[in-house]
C-alpha cells in the first residue's frame, strides 16, 4: 500500500500507472503489522466491538454480547482475545461469584478507532453515490 500515490488512495484508482516507487523501502515489520491490522479491523466484529466499547466505555461480556447483534459467543470471545493480545482493550476479572469480567478500550484501541472513523465519514458522504452505482450495475447485469 505504501507504493500507491496519494491520488490512488483518495480516488480509488488503483491502476498500475498510478503506482509510484516508494521513496524508501518500507520496514517489513511495519508493513506486516499494517496488513495484519487491516485484515483484523476490516473484520466487521472488531470494528463493531471498537465502536460499542467507544460508546459505552466499559462493558461486561454479556452486555457486550447484547450490544453486538448477531455475534456468537465463540466469535466474541475470539475477537476480544485478539484485541486484548494486540493491546486494543483491557480485560479486568473481578473476584466475585459469579466471576465478573469487564472490557475497556486502551488508549491504543481508542486511537485505532479514531483512525478508522474516516470510513464512517466517507460512507456518510458517499452513500448516495455508492447506492446509485450499485443500482446502475444491477440494472446492467440483469
């Protein structure tokens, strides 16, 4: 991704002619992290959990499961574990009966959510154009 020009990023034009040589070689560790995070954050569950925890600040597992409609307990557990591993959230276990576990975004998780906030802004600004393009495509394809 670092080899695309700004125009390709902003216009979505990913033709080979818009590629420019990177000014310097990208750090392979950073590139691997970016690719991994894009894959994970592009996963709808991670994005939704980020949004829900941003809105509610701290939630118990069951509260989070109710707020993230359609997610299975297994998928929520996997998503939360991966987010905790990446440092995006903290998991606090309270020594009560039954045990109580709370989840809260870390500063790292908040900053990632803010970085991807642009997707929502883009969607809001371009919803009509995307819907029109889809309708035109569907008419041509029918």
